[in-house]
């Protein structure tokens, strides 16, 4: 006699620091839970982005398991599965969106096919494009070899080389497959009772392959079911290009081989995988070095050559130019400009090129201050420094122009693209979304409303006409007015157009989406935190170091102004060691803390409320904010860091 269950389906979502995606995922899950008895679990692996508070506040019906450490994907899923009481269990990534009828269709199919133990669906990325990992073959040594060395990518439709993603199978037809994706893995509870839960030896990656294989070994089949679709913003929880990913993913393959292959087979597989690990790791390190050093090296080379040529002009005109300046001063000057360019984020991805003016100005002032401290024989010409700064600017713009011509086919010097937005929403949500866009994106050419009432369900051709006529380059869907099924349908049908897509969740201050499977999800957020930008982190750290060093020198004179001079000295050394910062925004609770401890809170204008000052500080950080706050609260530098 079969066991009686309270629910039809248990949805298990393991979350780690993707709070906005989690909210969107849960909204879609609850919308898809109208016709079935469903329980939803969120297992949070000690996120620090407010995920736990979000679930407690906005989703009280969700069963929350808040871990105090990151226990890994397998163990976290098992925690919820052991508490579940359903006929079926779905493992679902937090960076997904399901259609309203996804659960209905999948469970109906499983009810009709009792031999099917596990089911996966058709997954689309954030641009509506099919994700090949929706269906996969077993990673045998030969299949893994073809994957590792790129043959599966070169010949995706080949039955020999394309087995990893089963590219020779029609993506629109139901197929038996070997491996289900852990992003959407629907299984019978009775199957799990028979074959066991996820193997906790797999911390992350490989656990879906292992469980899929055990489902087959247990006498069941795994099925790819494309009659429903989900969006999977692949890569939001993990960064696929990182060294850590390379090691963790391929080591998971080794664990799988040792567990399921014969000893001799596993040994050969293990050797091949370890070779692949070091090959990929070496390639990743080399690529990262080239990416990080290429443009600084080009700028350095051109700038040094320019200054050497300038020095030759000095000499030809009988202007004093000491010989040792070639070996000392020219490299020193260029080094300062390059350092300031790095400090201001010129080599960070996504930084606006106009920052070169600010960084060059700051670098030039630094050089001139140092010049004033030089001995007389070193002070040969301020004009040389100023002309060198002009040369550095020209070199930078020349190289970036060539880069943009080769990559974009045009020169725009990193300007934000002009956006022509189409918003599929009714009037109230259209107004709210328009306001959010205007508050977060500066280069808006047009915002065009596409009323939901004027757009039938099967109106992809009509939507495509609207996109072409109005030359839209970004579509935003109101989740309040348009169901997830229609959104996914529209995205899939217009995937061939050069469009970005975003989804606006109701009662939120952000629009969420992802431009490709290789990039983190991009979203417009009215609560943007400028302090999280790498350049601002570096500048803030430099400010702390300089101010702390000055305060160390002045401490004998400042001792008398503090009630707790020992705490003042302790604070300075805490700042020097990087354990805290002079100024920062205190979080409402430690769970939401993103930055370091701080001694002082922002004090920019005594007439403004504390909350507004904190908002201005985080949204538009400048070093002058720190300086103003410290000056206004100098006597409070003996506070306990908080």
C-alpha cells in the first residue's frame, strides 16, 4: 500500500546571496501553485544580503530553514527533503522563473508515466534563448573529453561529440535523457525513498549527475519535458569563469567517477580530469592576467615612449634634462598616472571612460606635490609634467578608440547606450516602472507603453511589430499585470531580436534580468549602493590609510581632546589593518551587513535626517563625504566600532 502524503509537490529552493532573484522566483512559484497542494521550502546557506528577512517578511507561508553556515547544495536540499511530505519533490534554483502551469503539466505527465523517476524542462536564458544543459548525457570519459577540449561545442549536433548536451535531440520533443539539471529537477518521493537523497560528498556541482544516474540504476527513466518552459538566469549564484568553479566542478566529476565507474576506469577518468583541471586553471589564470594587465601595459608603454620622445625634444632645444631622469623620473611619473587610473576604476569592467580626466588630474597633482618636495637638481621642469599628462590622456583615448572600433565597430568611449524601453504593463505599473527607470538610468531616449489589454496572449507577431516600429532595444514586463507564462512565451518568440529583457516584480524598487548566460544578472535598482563599486572601495581604503597615518603622526597632539584616548589609538590601528573604516552606514541588523565595521556614521548636513544622509552617502559616495563626516565628528573618533 502506497504512503499517503499531505501535499502533491514540495518545492525546495536553496538560496545563497541572490535575494532579488529569490523574490522573483518565489512569486512565480506561488503563482504556479493554484491548482495543486504545494509546500515551498527555502533553505538559506547563511546569506548576508537580507534573504532570510525577505522570506520572513514577504513570504510567511514558505517554510524557511536558515543555516548559520554554508553547508553546500546537497546537504541544504536534503534538509528540506527530509521534512517534506509530498508525492513529488522539485529541486529549483532561486534564479529561475516558472510558468503558471509548469507544475500542473509536469505532474500530470508523471502521473501518466509511473516509470519516469525524474523530469527536467526546457530552460531559457534571460534573453529567451534555449539553454543546452536542459538535456544532458552521462559524462563518461569520452563524453567528458569531448566537453573539456571543446569538441562538443564545435560539433553540437554530432551523436559522437555532442553527447554532453545531447545536441542531436530535438529541443521541442520529449526525450529520455541521462542527466537532469539541478536548476529544475522534479522527482517522485517514492523514487528518492528507493535510490536515496543527494550525496553530500558533492558540495556543489555533480550532485544532479550522481542522483540522475542513481535514478536510472534504480530502474526508472529520466525525461526531458519541453511542454513547459522556465527562465534560468544561469550563473547568478556562482561565477562560472572563476578558478574556484573550475576546481569544484571537475573535482565533482572525479568523485562521480570513483563512485560509479570501475577502479581502472575511474583511475583513467581521474587522471584525465586532473589534467583538465590544471589545463583549465592555467588557461584561466593566464586569461585573467592578460585581461588585468593588457591595457595597463599598453598605456604604460605608449606613455613612456611619449615621455622619452618629449625628453629628446628637451635635449635638442638645449633645455636641461638630467640623464638619470630617464631611469627614475619618467617611470615614476607614468607609474603614478597608471596607479591613479587603476584607483579610479579605469581598468574595471563597466567603468565610464570619462573617469580618465579625474584620475589624470589627481595623478598630476600628486606628481606636482612630490615635485615640490624634490631637491633642486630633480626639479627640471613642471611643463614636462603637464605635457606628459596631456600625452597620457591622448594615449588613453587613442588605445580605447582602437579597442572600440575592433569590438563594436564604432567609437562612443564607453558611453551608456541610449535606451528605448517598451513596458508591457497597465497604467499604474507603467507609471511606477517609468519612475524607477528615470531614477536609475540616465540615457533614456523613449519609454513606450504596451498596454496588456491591447496585447492578446498569442500576440508575439504583434509584439514584434511594435518592437520594430518603435525601434525598442529593451523590454520590461510587469509581473503584476502579465503572468510568467506569457512573459516566457513572449521572450522565447522574440529571442532573435537584439533585445534586453527585464521583469518588474510588484511592490519592489528594482527591475531584474540578465543579458547573457555568461554575465551576472543586470538590474536597475533605485537603492544602488555606490560603495560596492571596486573603484570606490579602493578610494575609500586609500582615504582610510592616509587619514589613519596622519592621525598616528598627530596623536600626541590630539590625545587631550578624547575622553578615551586608548580607544582612539586602538581605532586607528584597526583602520590601518583593514578591520574597520572611519565612516560607514550601520545596518539595521547584522544579517544585512555588507561592509566593514565603522567608527562614525555619515554626517554631511546637520539639517538632514540621518536616514537621508545615509542614503546619499551610499548612493553617490565621494571621498569628500568621508572627510566632511570625520571633520564634523572628530571628537567621536574614540567611539567603539559598530
